[in-house]
């Protein structure tokens, strides 16, 4: 009886090794005949084996071809384009950068330069092209950190040319834009960079990464400062810097009627003149009250917000600041308030997520009509209550 081969037919790198280099090469040539991206990838791999100079030349040729093209790209071809872009980005970052970081940075900047032209001719209703470039942003700034000062000038020039795009990519890059790099990029931008909205946004994002609070504040317009959410952001930054009086002033600036914040105060309640505040403003206000030593006022505000919104996060913050044993009584009071709250679904969400399943089951049985009107989440709640509270689960499942 013939001896059974130990070679697996399951596709893996280990099993394909048994085919040998000549046979694999034939198969790749055959597959590449009908796959332009595969052919380009094979050329890139060959160039990388020959040295970084040839690899840089091969990548540069493809980027030049993409930049010069003018034909529209349909949604059917969009996937192939994205695959091609990703393959070249990886070769720049993973194969070229270790050998020649300065050259790799210059070529990666050229890769990002493709975006405006591609965005104009690619049918991309789902925003997949945008995602590709935003996902690549960390690579750009990590490479800029390691490429050295002369090479980083390539990036600084790109920022000056296209502040709108780079403002978005700096945001997408997150912490990979370190304070030192952000400061160097800021220093490369002259005053003219702040003359347009896109330029101001770019400088503000760099100021944020450079931890230059005063520069960041100088780029907030009066209208923006009148937004409750922006005022909250300003207050939190000032609070972190120990500038408590300014933090309070920033919050109150969103309350005062003025031409600058008319957009945000237009919807004031005619009964009491109160502005339209936001959860971010209210949360920042609590933090400022605590920092000012007005802890009871902060606690009162937390409780008022909980009564209104049934926010578990606010309730936990309230309970955490109570003396021992007082938190138990306060939690009972909170659950009783939730049971009587007019928003049945919000009350159930609080109780189920806390978790307080006994109280949730009691709420269902006390308000069966409302329980039957809950949307798709009722099935999840019913399954979680079924073992211990089957009657309540049945009401939710109806």
C-alpha cells in the first residue's frame, strides 16, 4: 500500500513551500496576467530586493501615473484602486522607510498629495477613500518624527499647500503628532496661514498637539466661544492648566446674550430666558464648581441632571462623593425616581444597565402598557430577566 503523503492541501505559507520556487513563480506569473494590482505588487517586491533606490523609483512611477490620470473611477473599480494605494503605502512604510526614512517621507507626502485628484474622480458614496487616507495619517507623522529636521520640511510644505486636508489628517493621527513635531510644524507656518478658516483650523490643531494653550485660545472666534460645547472644551483646558477664573468666565460666556453667541442663544426658553445648554457644558460646569470648592452646589447640579436625564454616569459621580452609607439611601431614592419617570424606556435602560434587575422587573409589572411599546431592545431585556423574573420577561416579550 502506498505511503500517504504528509503534505497538506490546505492553503498556507507552510504548505505552499512544498511546491518549490520555480512552480510558485509560474503560478504567480499566471495569476498576474489578469490582475494588474498583483503584477505591480510583484514588481515592488522585486525592486525592494534589489535595493531601496529601485524601490523608491518604482513607487514614484506609480504615484506619478495616478497623479496624471484624469479618467473617472466607478464604484466597481474603487476597490482595486484602494488596494493599489494600500499596497504602495505599506511598501513605503514597511520596506522603504527602514532603509531611507527621509526619502520615504518625501514619497509618502506625494502619496497623500494624490487625495484631491482622486477625490474628484472616484465615485465614493461610502467615503471609503477618505477612510484610507485618514487611517494612513499616523504613518505620516510617525515617519516625520524619525526622518530628521531637513526631511520634515517636506511635510511642512505640504501643510502650507493644503491646510484643509492636513487639518483633518492631524486630527486622525491623534497622539502620533507629538509636541516637538507639532511645535516644529507650527514654527514653519507664517502668519498668512491663519488668514483662512482652513489655515486657522490647522494651526489650532497643531497648537493642541504642541500643548500651547494660549495659541489655541487665540484661534477660537467669539462666535465659537459662544457655543456651549466649545465653551465647555475651553473651560476644561483652562481647568487642567490651573486657570480656574478663566474657566468660569468661559462657561459664563456661553450664557450671556451678545451678537457673538446669538446663534446659540436664539432658542432661549421664553419663560425664563435660559439658553440651550448641552451635556458637555453641564459636565464642565460641575467640574468647575468642584474646583472652586463649591462641592454642595456641584452635587445639587449632579442630582438635578440625573433627575432630568436618568444618566447612570451622572448618578455614579453623585454617589461616589457621598459619605459612607449615605450612598445606599441615595441609590434607593434614585431608583424610586426612575420608577416614576415619564420616560419608561430611559428608566428601564438605567435599571437594566446598572444593573438593578429586581427594580426593572417591578417597573415592567407596574407599567405593563408602556412595557409592551418598547422597541427591539425589549427582547434583550426580556432574555436577561427571564430566569429570575419570568412574568416581567413575558410582558416585555409580548
